């Protein structure tokens, strides 16, 4: 029987600092989709996250003068923070992995040149997710589930075709 316990997720932020509006929106989408009785569909969740992607979101007040790397570091940081809060046996772990894999499968690959990372394809290459998982994993001793880490690690290791 699947765990139907609602998740009590919290958006992490710096002391005395309001989280960035895009991070708030990403967190809201994830918090809605990951709940056991969610009505938000996977396709809708991933499309909503994609709409928030820096290159798809021209509203200057929401961008905070972000560059692409900074945006990705913040976005993946929210996703990993959410993963760390979900109990390892909770179906929300699987649903979170589904979101990331669905992002990877979004149509219309867009190549971007990132200063120190070279040319990457959004979302297919899951740019910067690997380095951020590594940084967070070592710093926090892998607080996210083995399932989350192993499935995404395999996705990051597979070459894009």
C-alpha cells in the first residue's frame, strides 16, 4: 500500500531573505504535484516549470538579473531541497524523479552556451544537475533518497542521442 501521508514541504531560504519569486513558483508546482492526492498532471507540472525557465520567462522583474548558470543553480537547489524533505519510501520521491525525467523529454531541444560548462541542451542534458547533486550530496551526506540519486545519476551518465 502506497504511503498517502501528505508531505509538509518547506521552501528553504536565506535568513531574513524572501525566496526568489521563480523559486517560489517552482516550489509551488512541485509541492502541488508531489502530494499523494494531487490533481496536477505530470505534463502540466513540467510545462509550468519550463515556462519559468530563464529563456522562456522574459519578465525582467522576475529575472533578478540572473544569468543562466545562476538560474539553474537556484532551480536545481529547490528541487534537491524538496527531495531531501521527502521520506525515502514516500511515493513523492518517485513523482519527483518523474518530473525531472519529463523535463528531460520536453520537445524542442534548445542549445545554450554556458561560460564554464560549454554547450548544453536544455532540458535534455539536465545542465548543472550533476554538479549540484554532488555538491549538495557531499555537503549534506546524501540526505536525498538513494532512489532519487541513483535514477538521476544514471540519467546524467547516459549520453544524449
